[in-house]
């Protein structure tokens, strides 16, 4: 019998969550079986802490949440008394510097800023029809958005593909200024330096005394690449994953809409 991981971490949108923003009863049931087997479950998402309620609803079996792409890590084993293990912010001046470097190369960008972490806090910035969730945007001029520390910035070019914008960002933005990635929303995401899903998961692993070699991860987008490189037990891409993630995956399962994560985990439990 193959050994089991001690921790399973999964991305949410595009991985665990269906394209219609639902999570199947089948997936929920399989995750409960994983948890009953003594395996810790982590929801590792780009969603910020303002969406904690939605995250908990989508993955109620989770023992820990890695949010904001790694900037906020919370122990939710006692849901009434969650414990924050990590809370990183990006200085507004640093985000302004990143945007200046990018716009020098690419021209004007459409920008959103995630600064609030209370329940359903709005994003600030440019109202843009390409943003998937227009109801959560509060139009503000950029200077007003960058007066203090923020959780994350989002930037979109009007004509360039997001992967091309990401390539430029990786070239002109030093890692000690910010971490740049993309999560499938058509925007690059600008996070605090040293913040990604791998560094977030490291906080969880340290709290539990678990080695990376005992961690199994699932994902679909470039922002999942760091945790794929960090985890050692297994790295599984869903069938709809970005080529950059499939390139570092050990295996590919079914798509998110086909419950690929749950199908893989159920098979693992029955081996």
C-alpha cells in the first residue's frame, strides 16, 4: 500500500471550484474522508482575507487557510478562535514603484488595489469591464489607493496577454520589491516580497511539524508554481491547468468541472 501524505493543500478557483463557482457535494465528501484519515487539509488561494467567509464555505474541511497568495495564513482548526500565523503587507510606495516600472515598459495599465481585509471589503481603483467581479470595485484615483500598506495590487494591460505582462514584470521588478504572479483573472497580481503559496504553506508545515516531503498539492495556475516546487509528496495539476503549471507537475488529473481533485484523492485513499 502506498503511503499517504500528511497534508493536502489545494487551490480553489479553477482547481477545486467549478467554473460556475460551486463546489460539488462529492468533492466535499471526499475531503471529509481525507480529513478522517488523519490528513491535514489546507485551502491555498489567491483570494484575500476579505473573502474568508466564502473560502470557509468552499472548503469547510480545511484546517488552515493560506490566503492572498500566501500573505495571510490562518489556523482555523478551532473556527470560533482562528489564529493568524502570518500577515504580510506591501507598502503603497512599493506598489507605486512597481507600477511605474511596468508602465515605463508597457504604457498605462488598469489597476486595482486590495487594501481592506474586513468581510467583503471593496477593491479600489479602475472600474474595468474585464474584471470578473465589478460589484466589489470602488472607483478611486490611484494616488488615493497607495497612501498606505496594501494586501495586493492587480494590473491589466488593454491589449497585451497577461502572460506577456507577467514576463515583463519578472524582468523589470526585482524580487525584493514585490512578488509578481497571475492567477487566471487576466491581471497580474502584485504581492509583498517573499510572499507566495509556498512560503505560506511553510508556516503551516512548521506549525504542524510536517516536512515538505509529506505534502501533496493541487493547482491550476502560475501562482501555484511555487508550492508545486516546494511540495515533495506529489504535485497534481487539474486537466484545465495553465501550461506553466503542468510543466512542473508530477501528474495531471481531471478538470475542475470534472472534480479532478476529489477523483484523485478518492483513488489515493482506496489504493
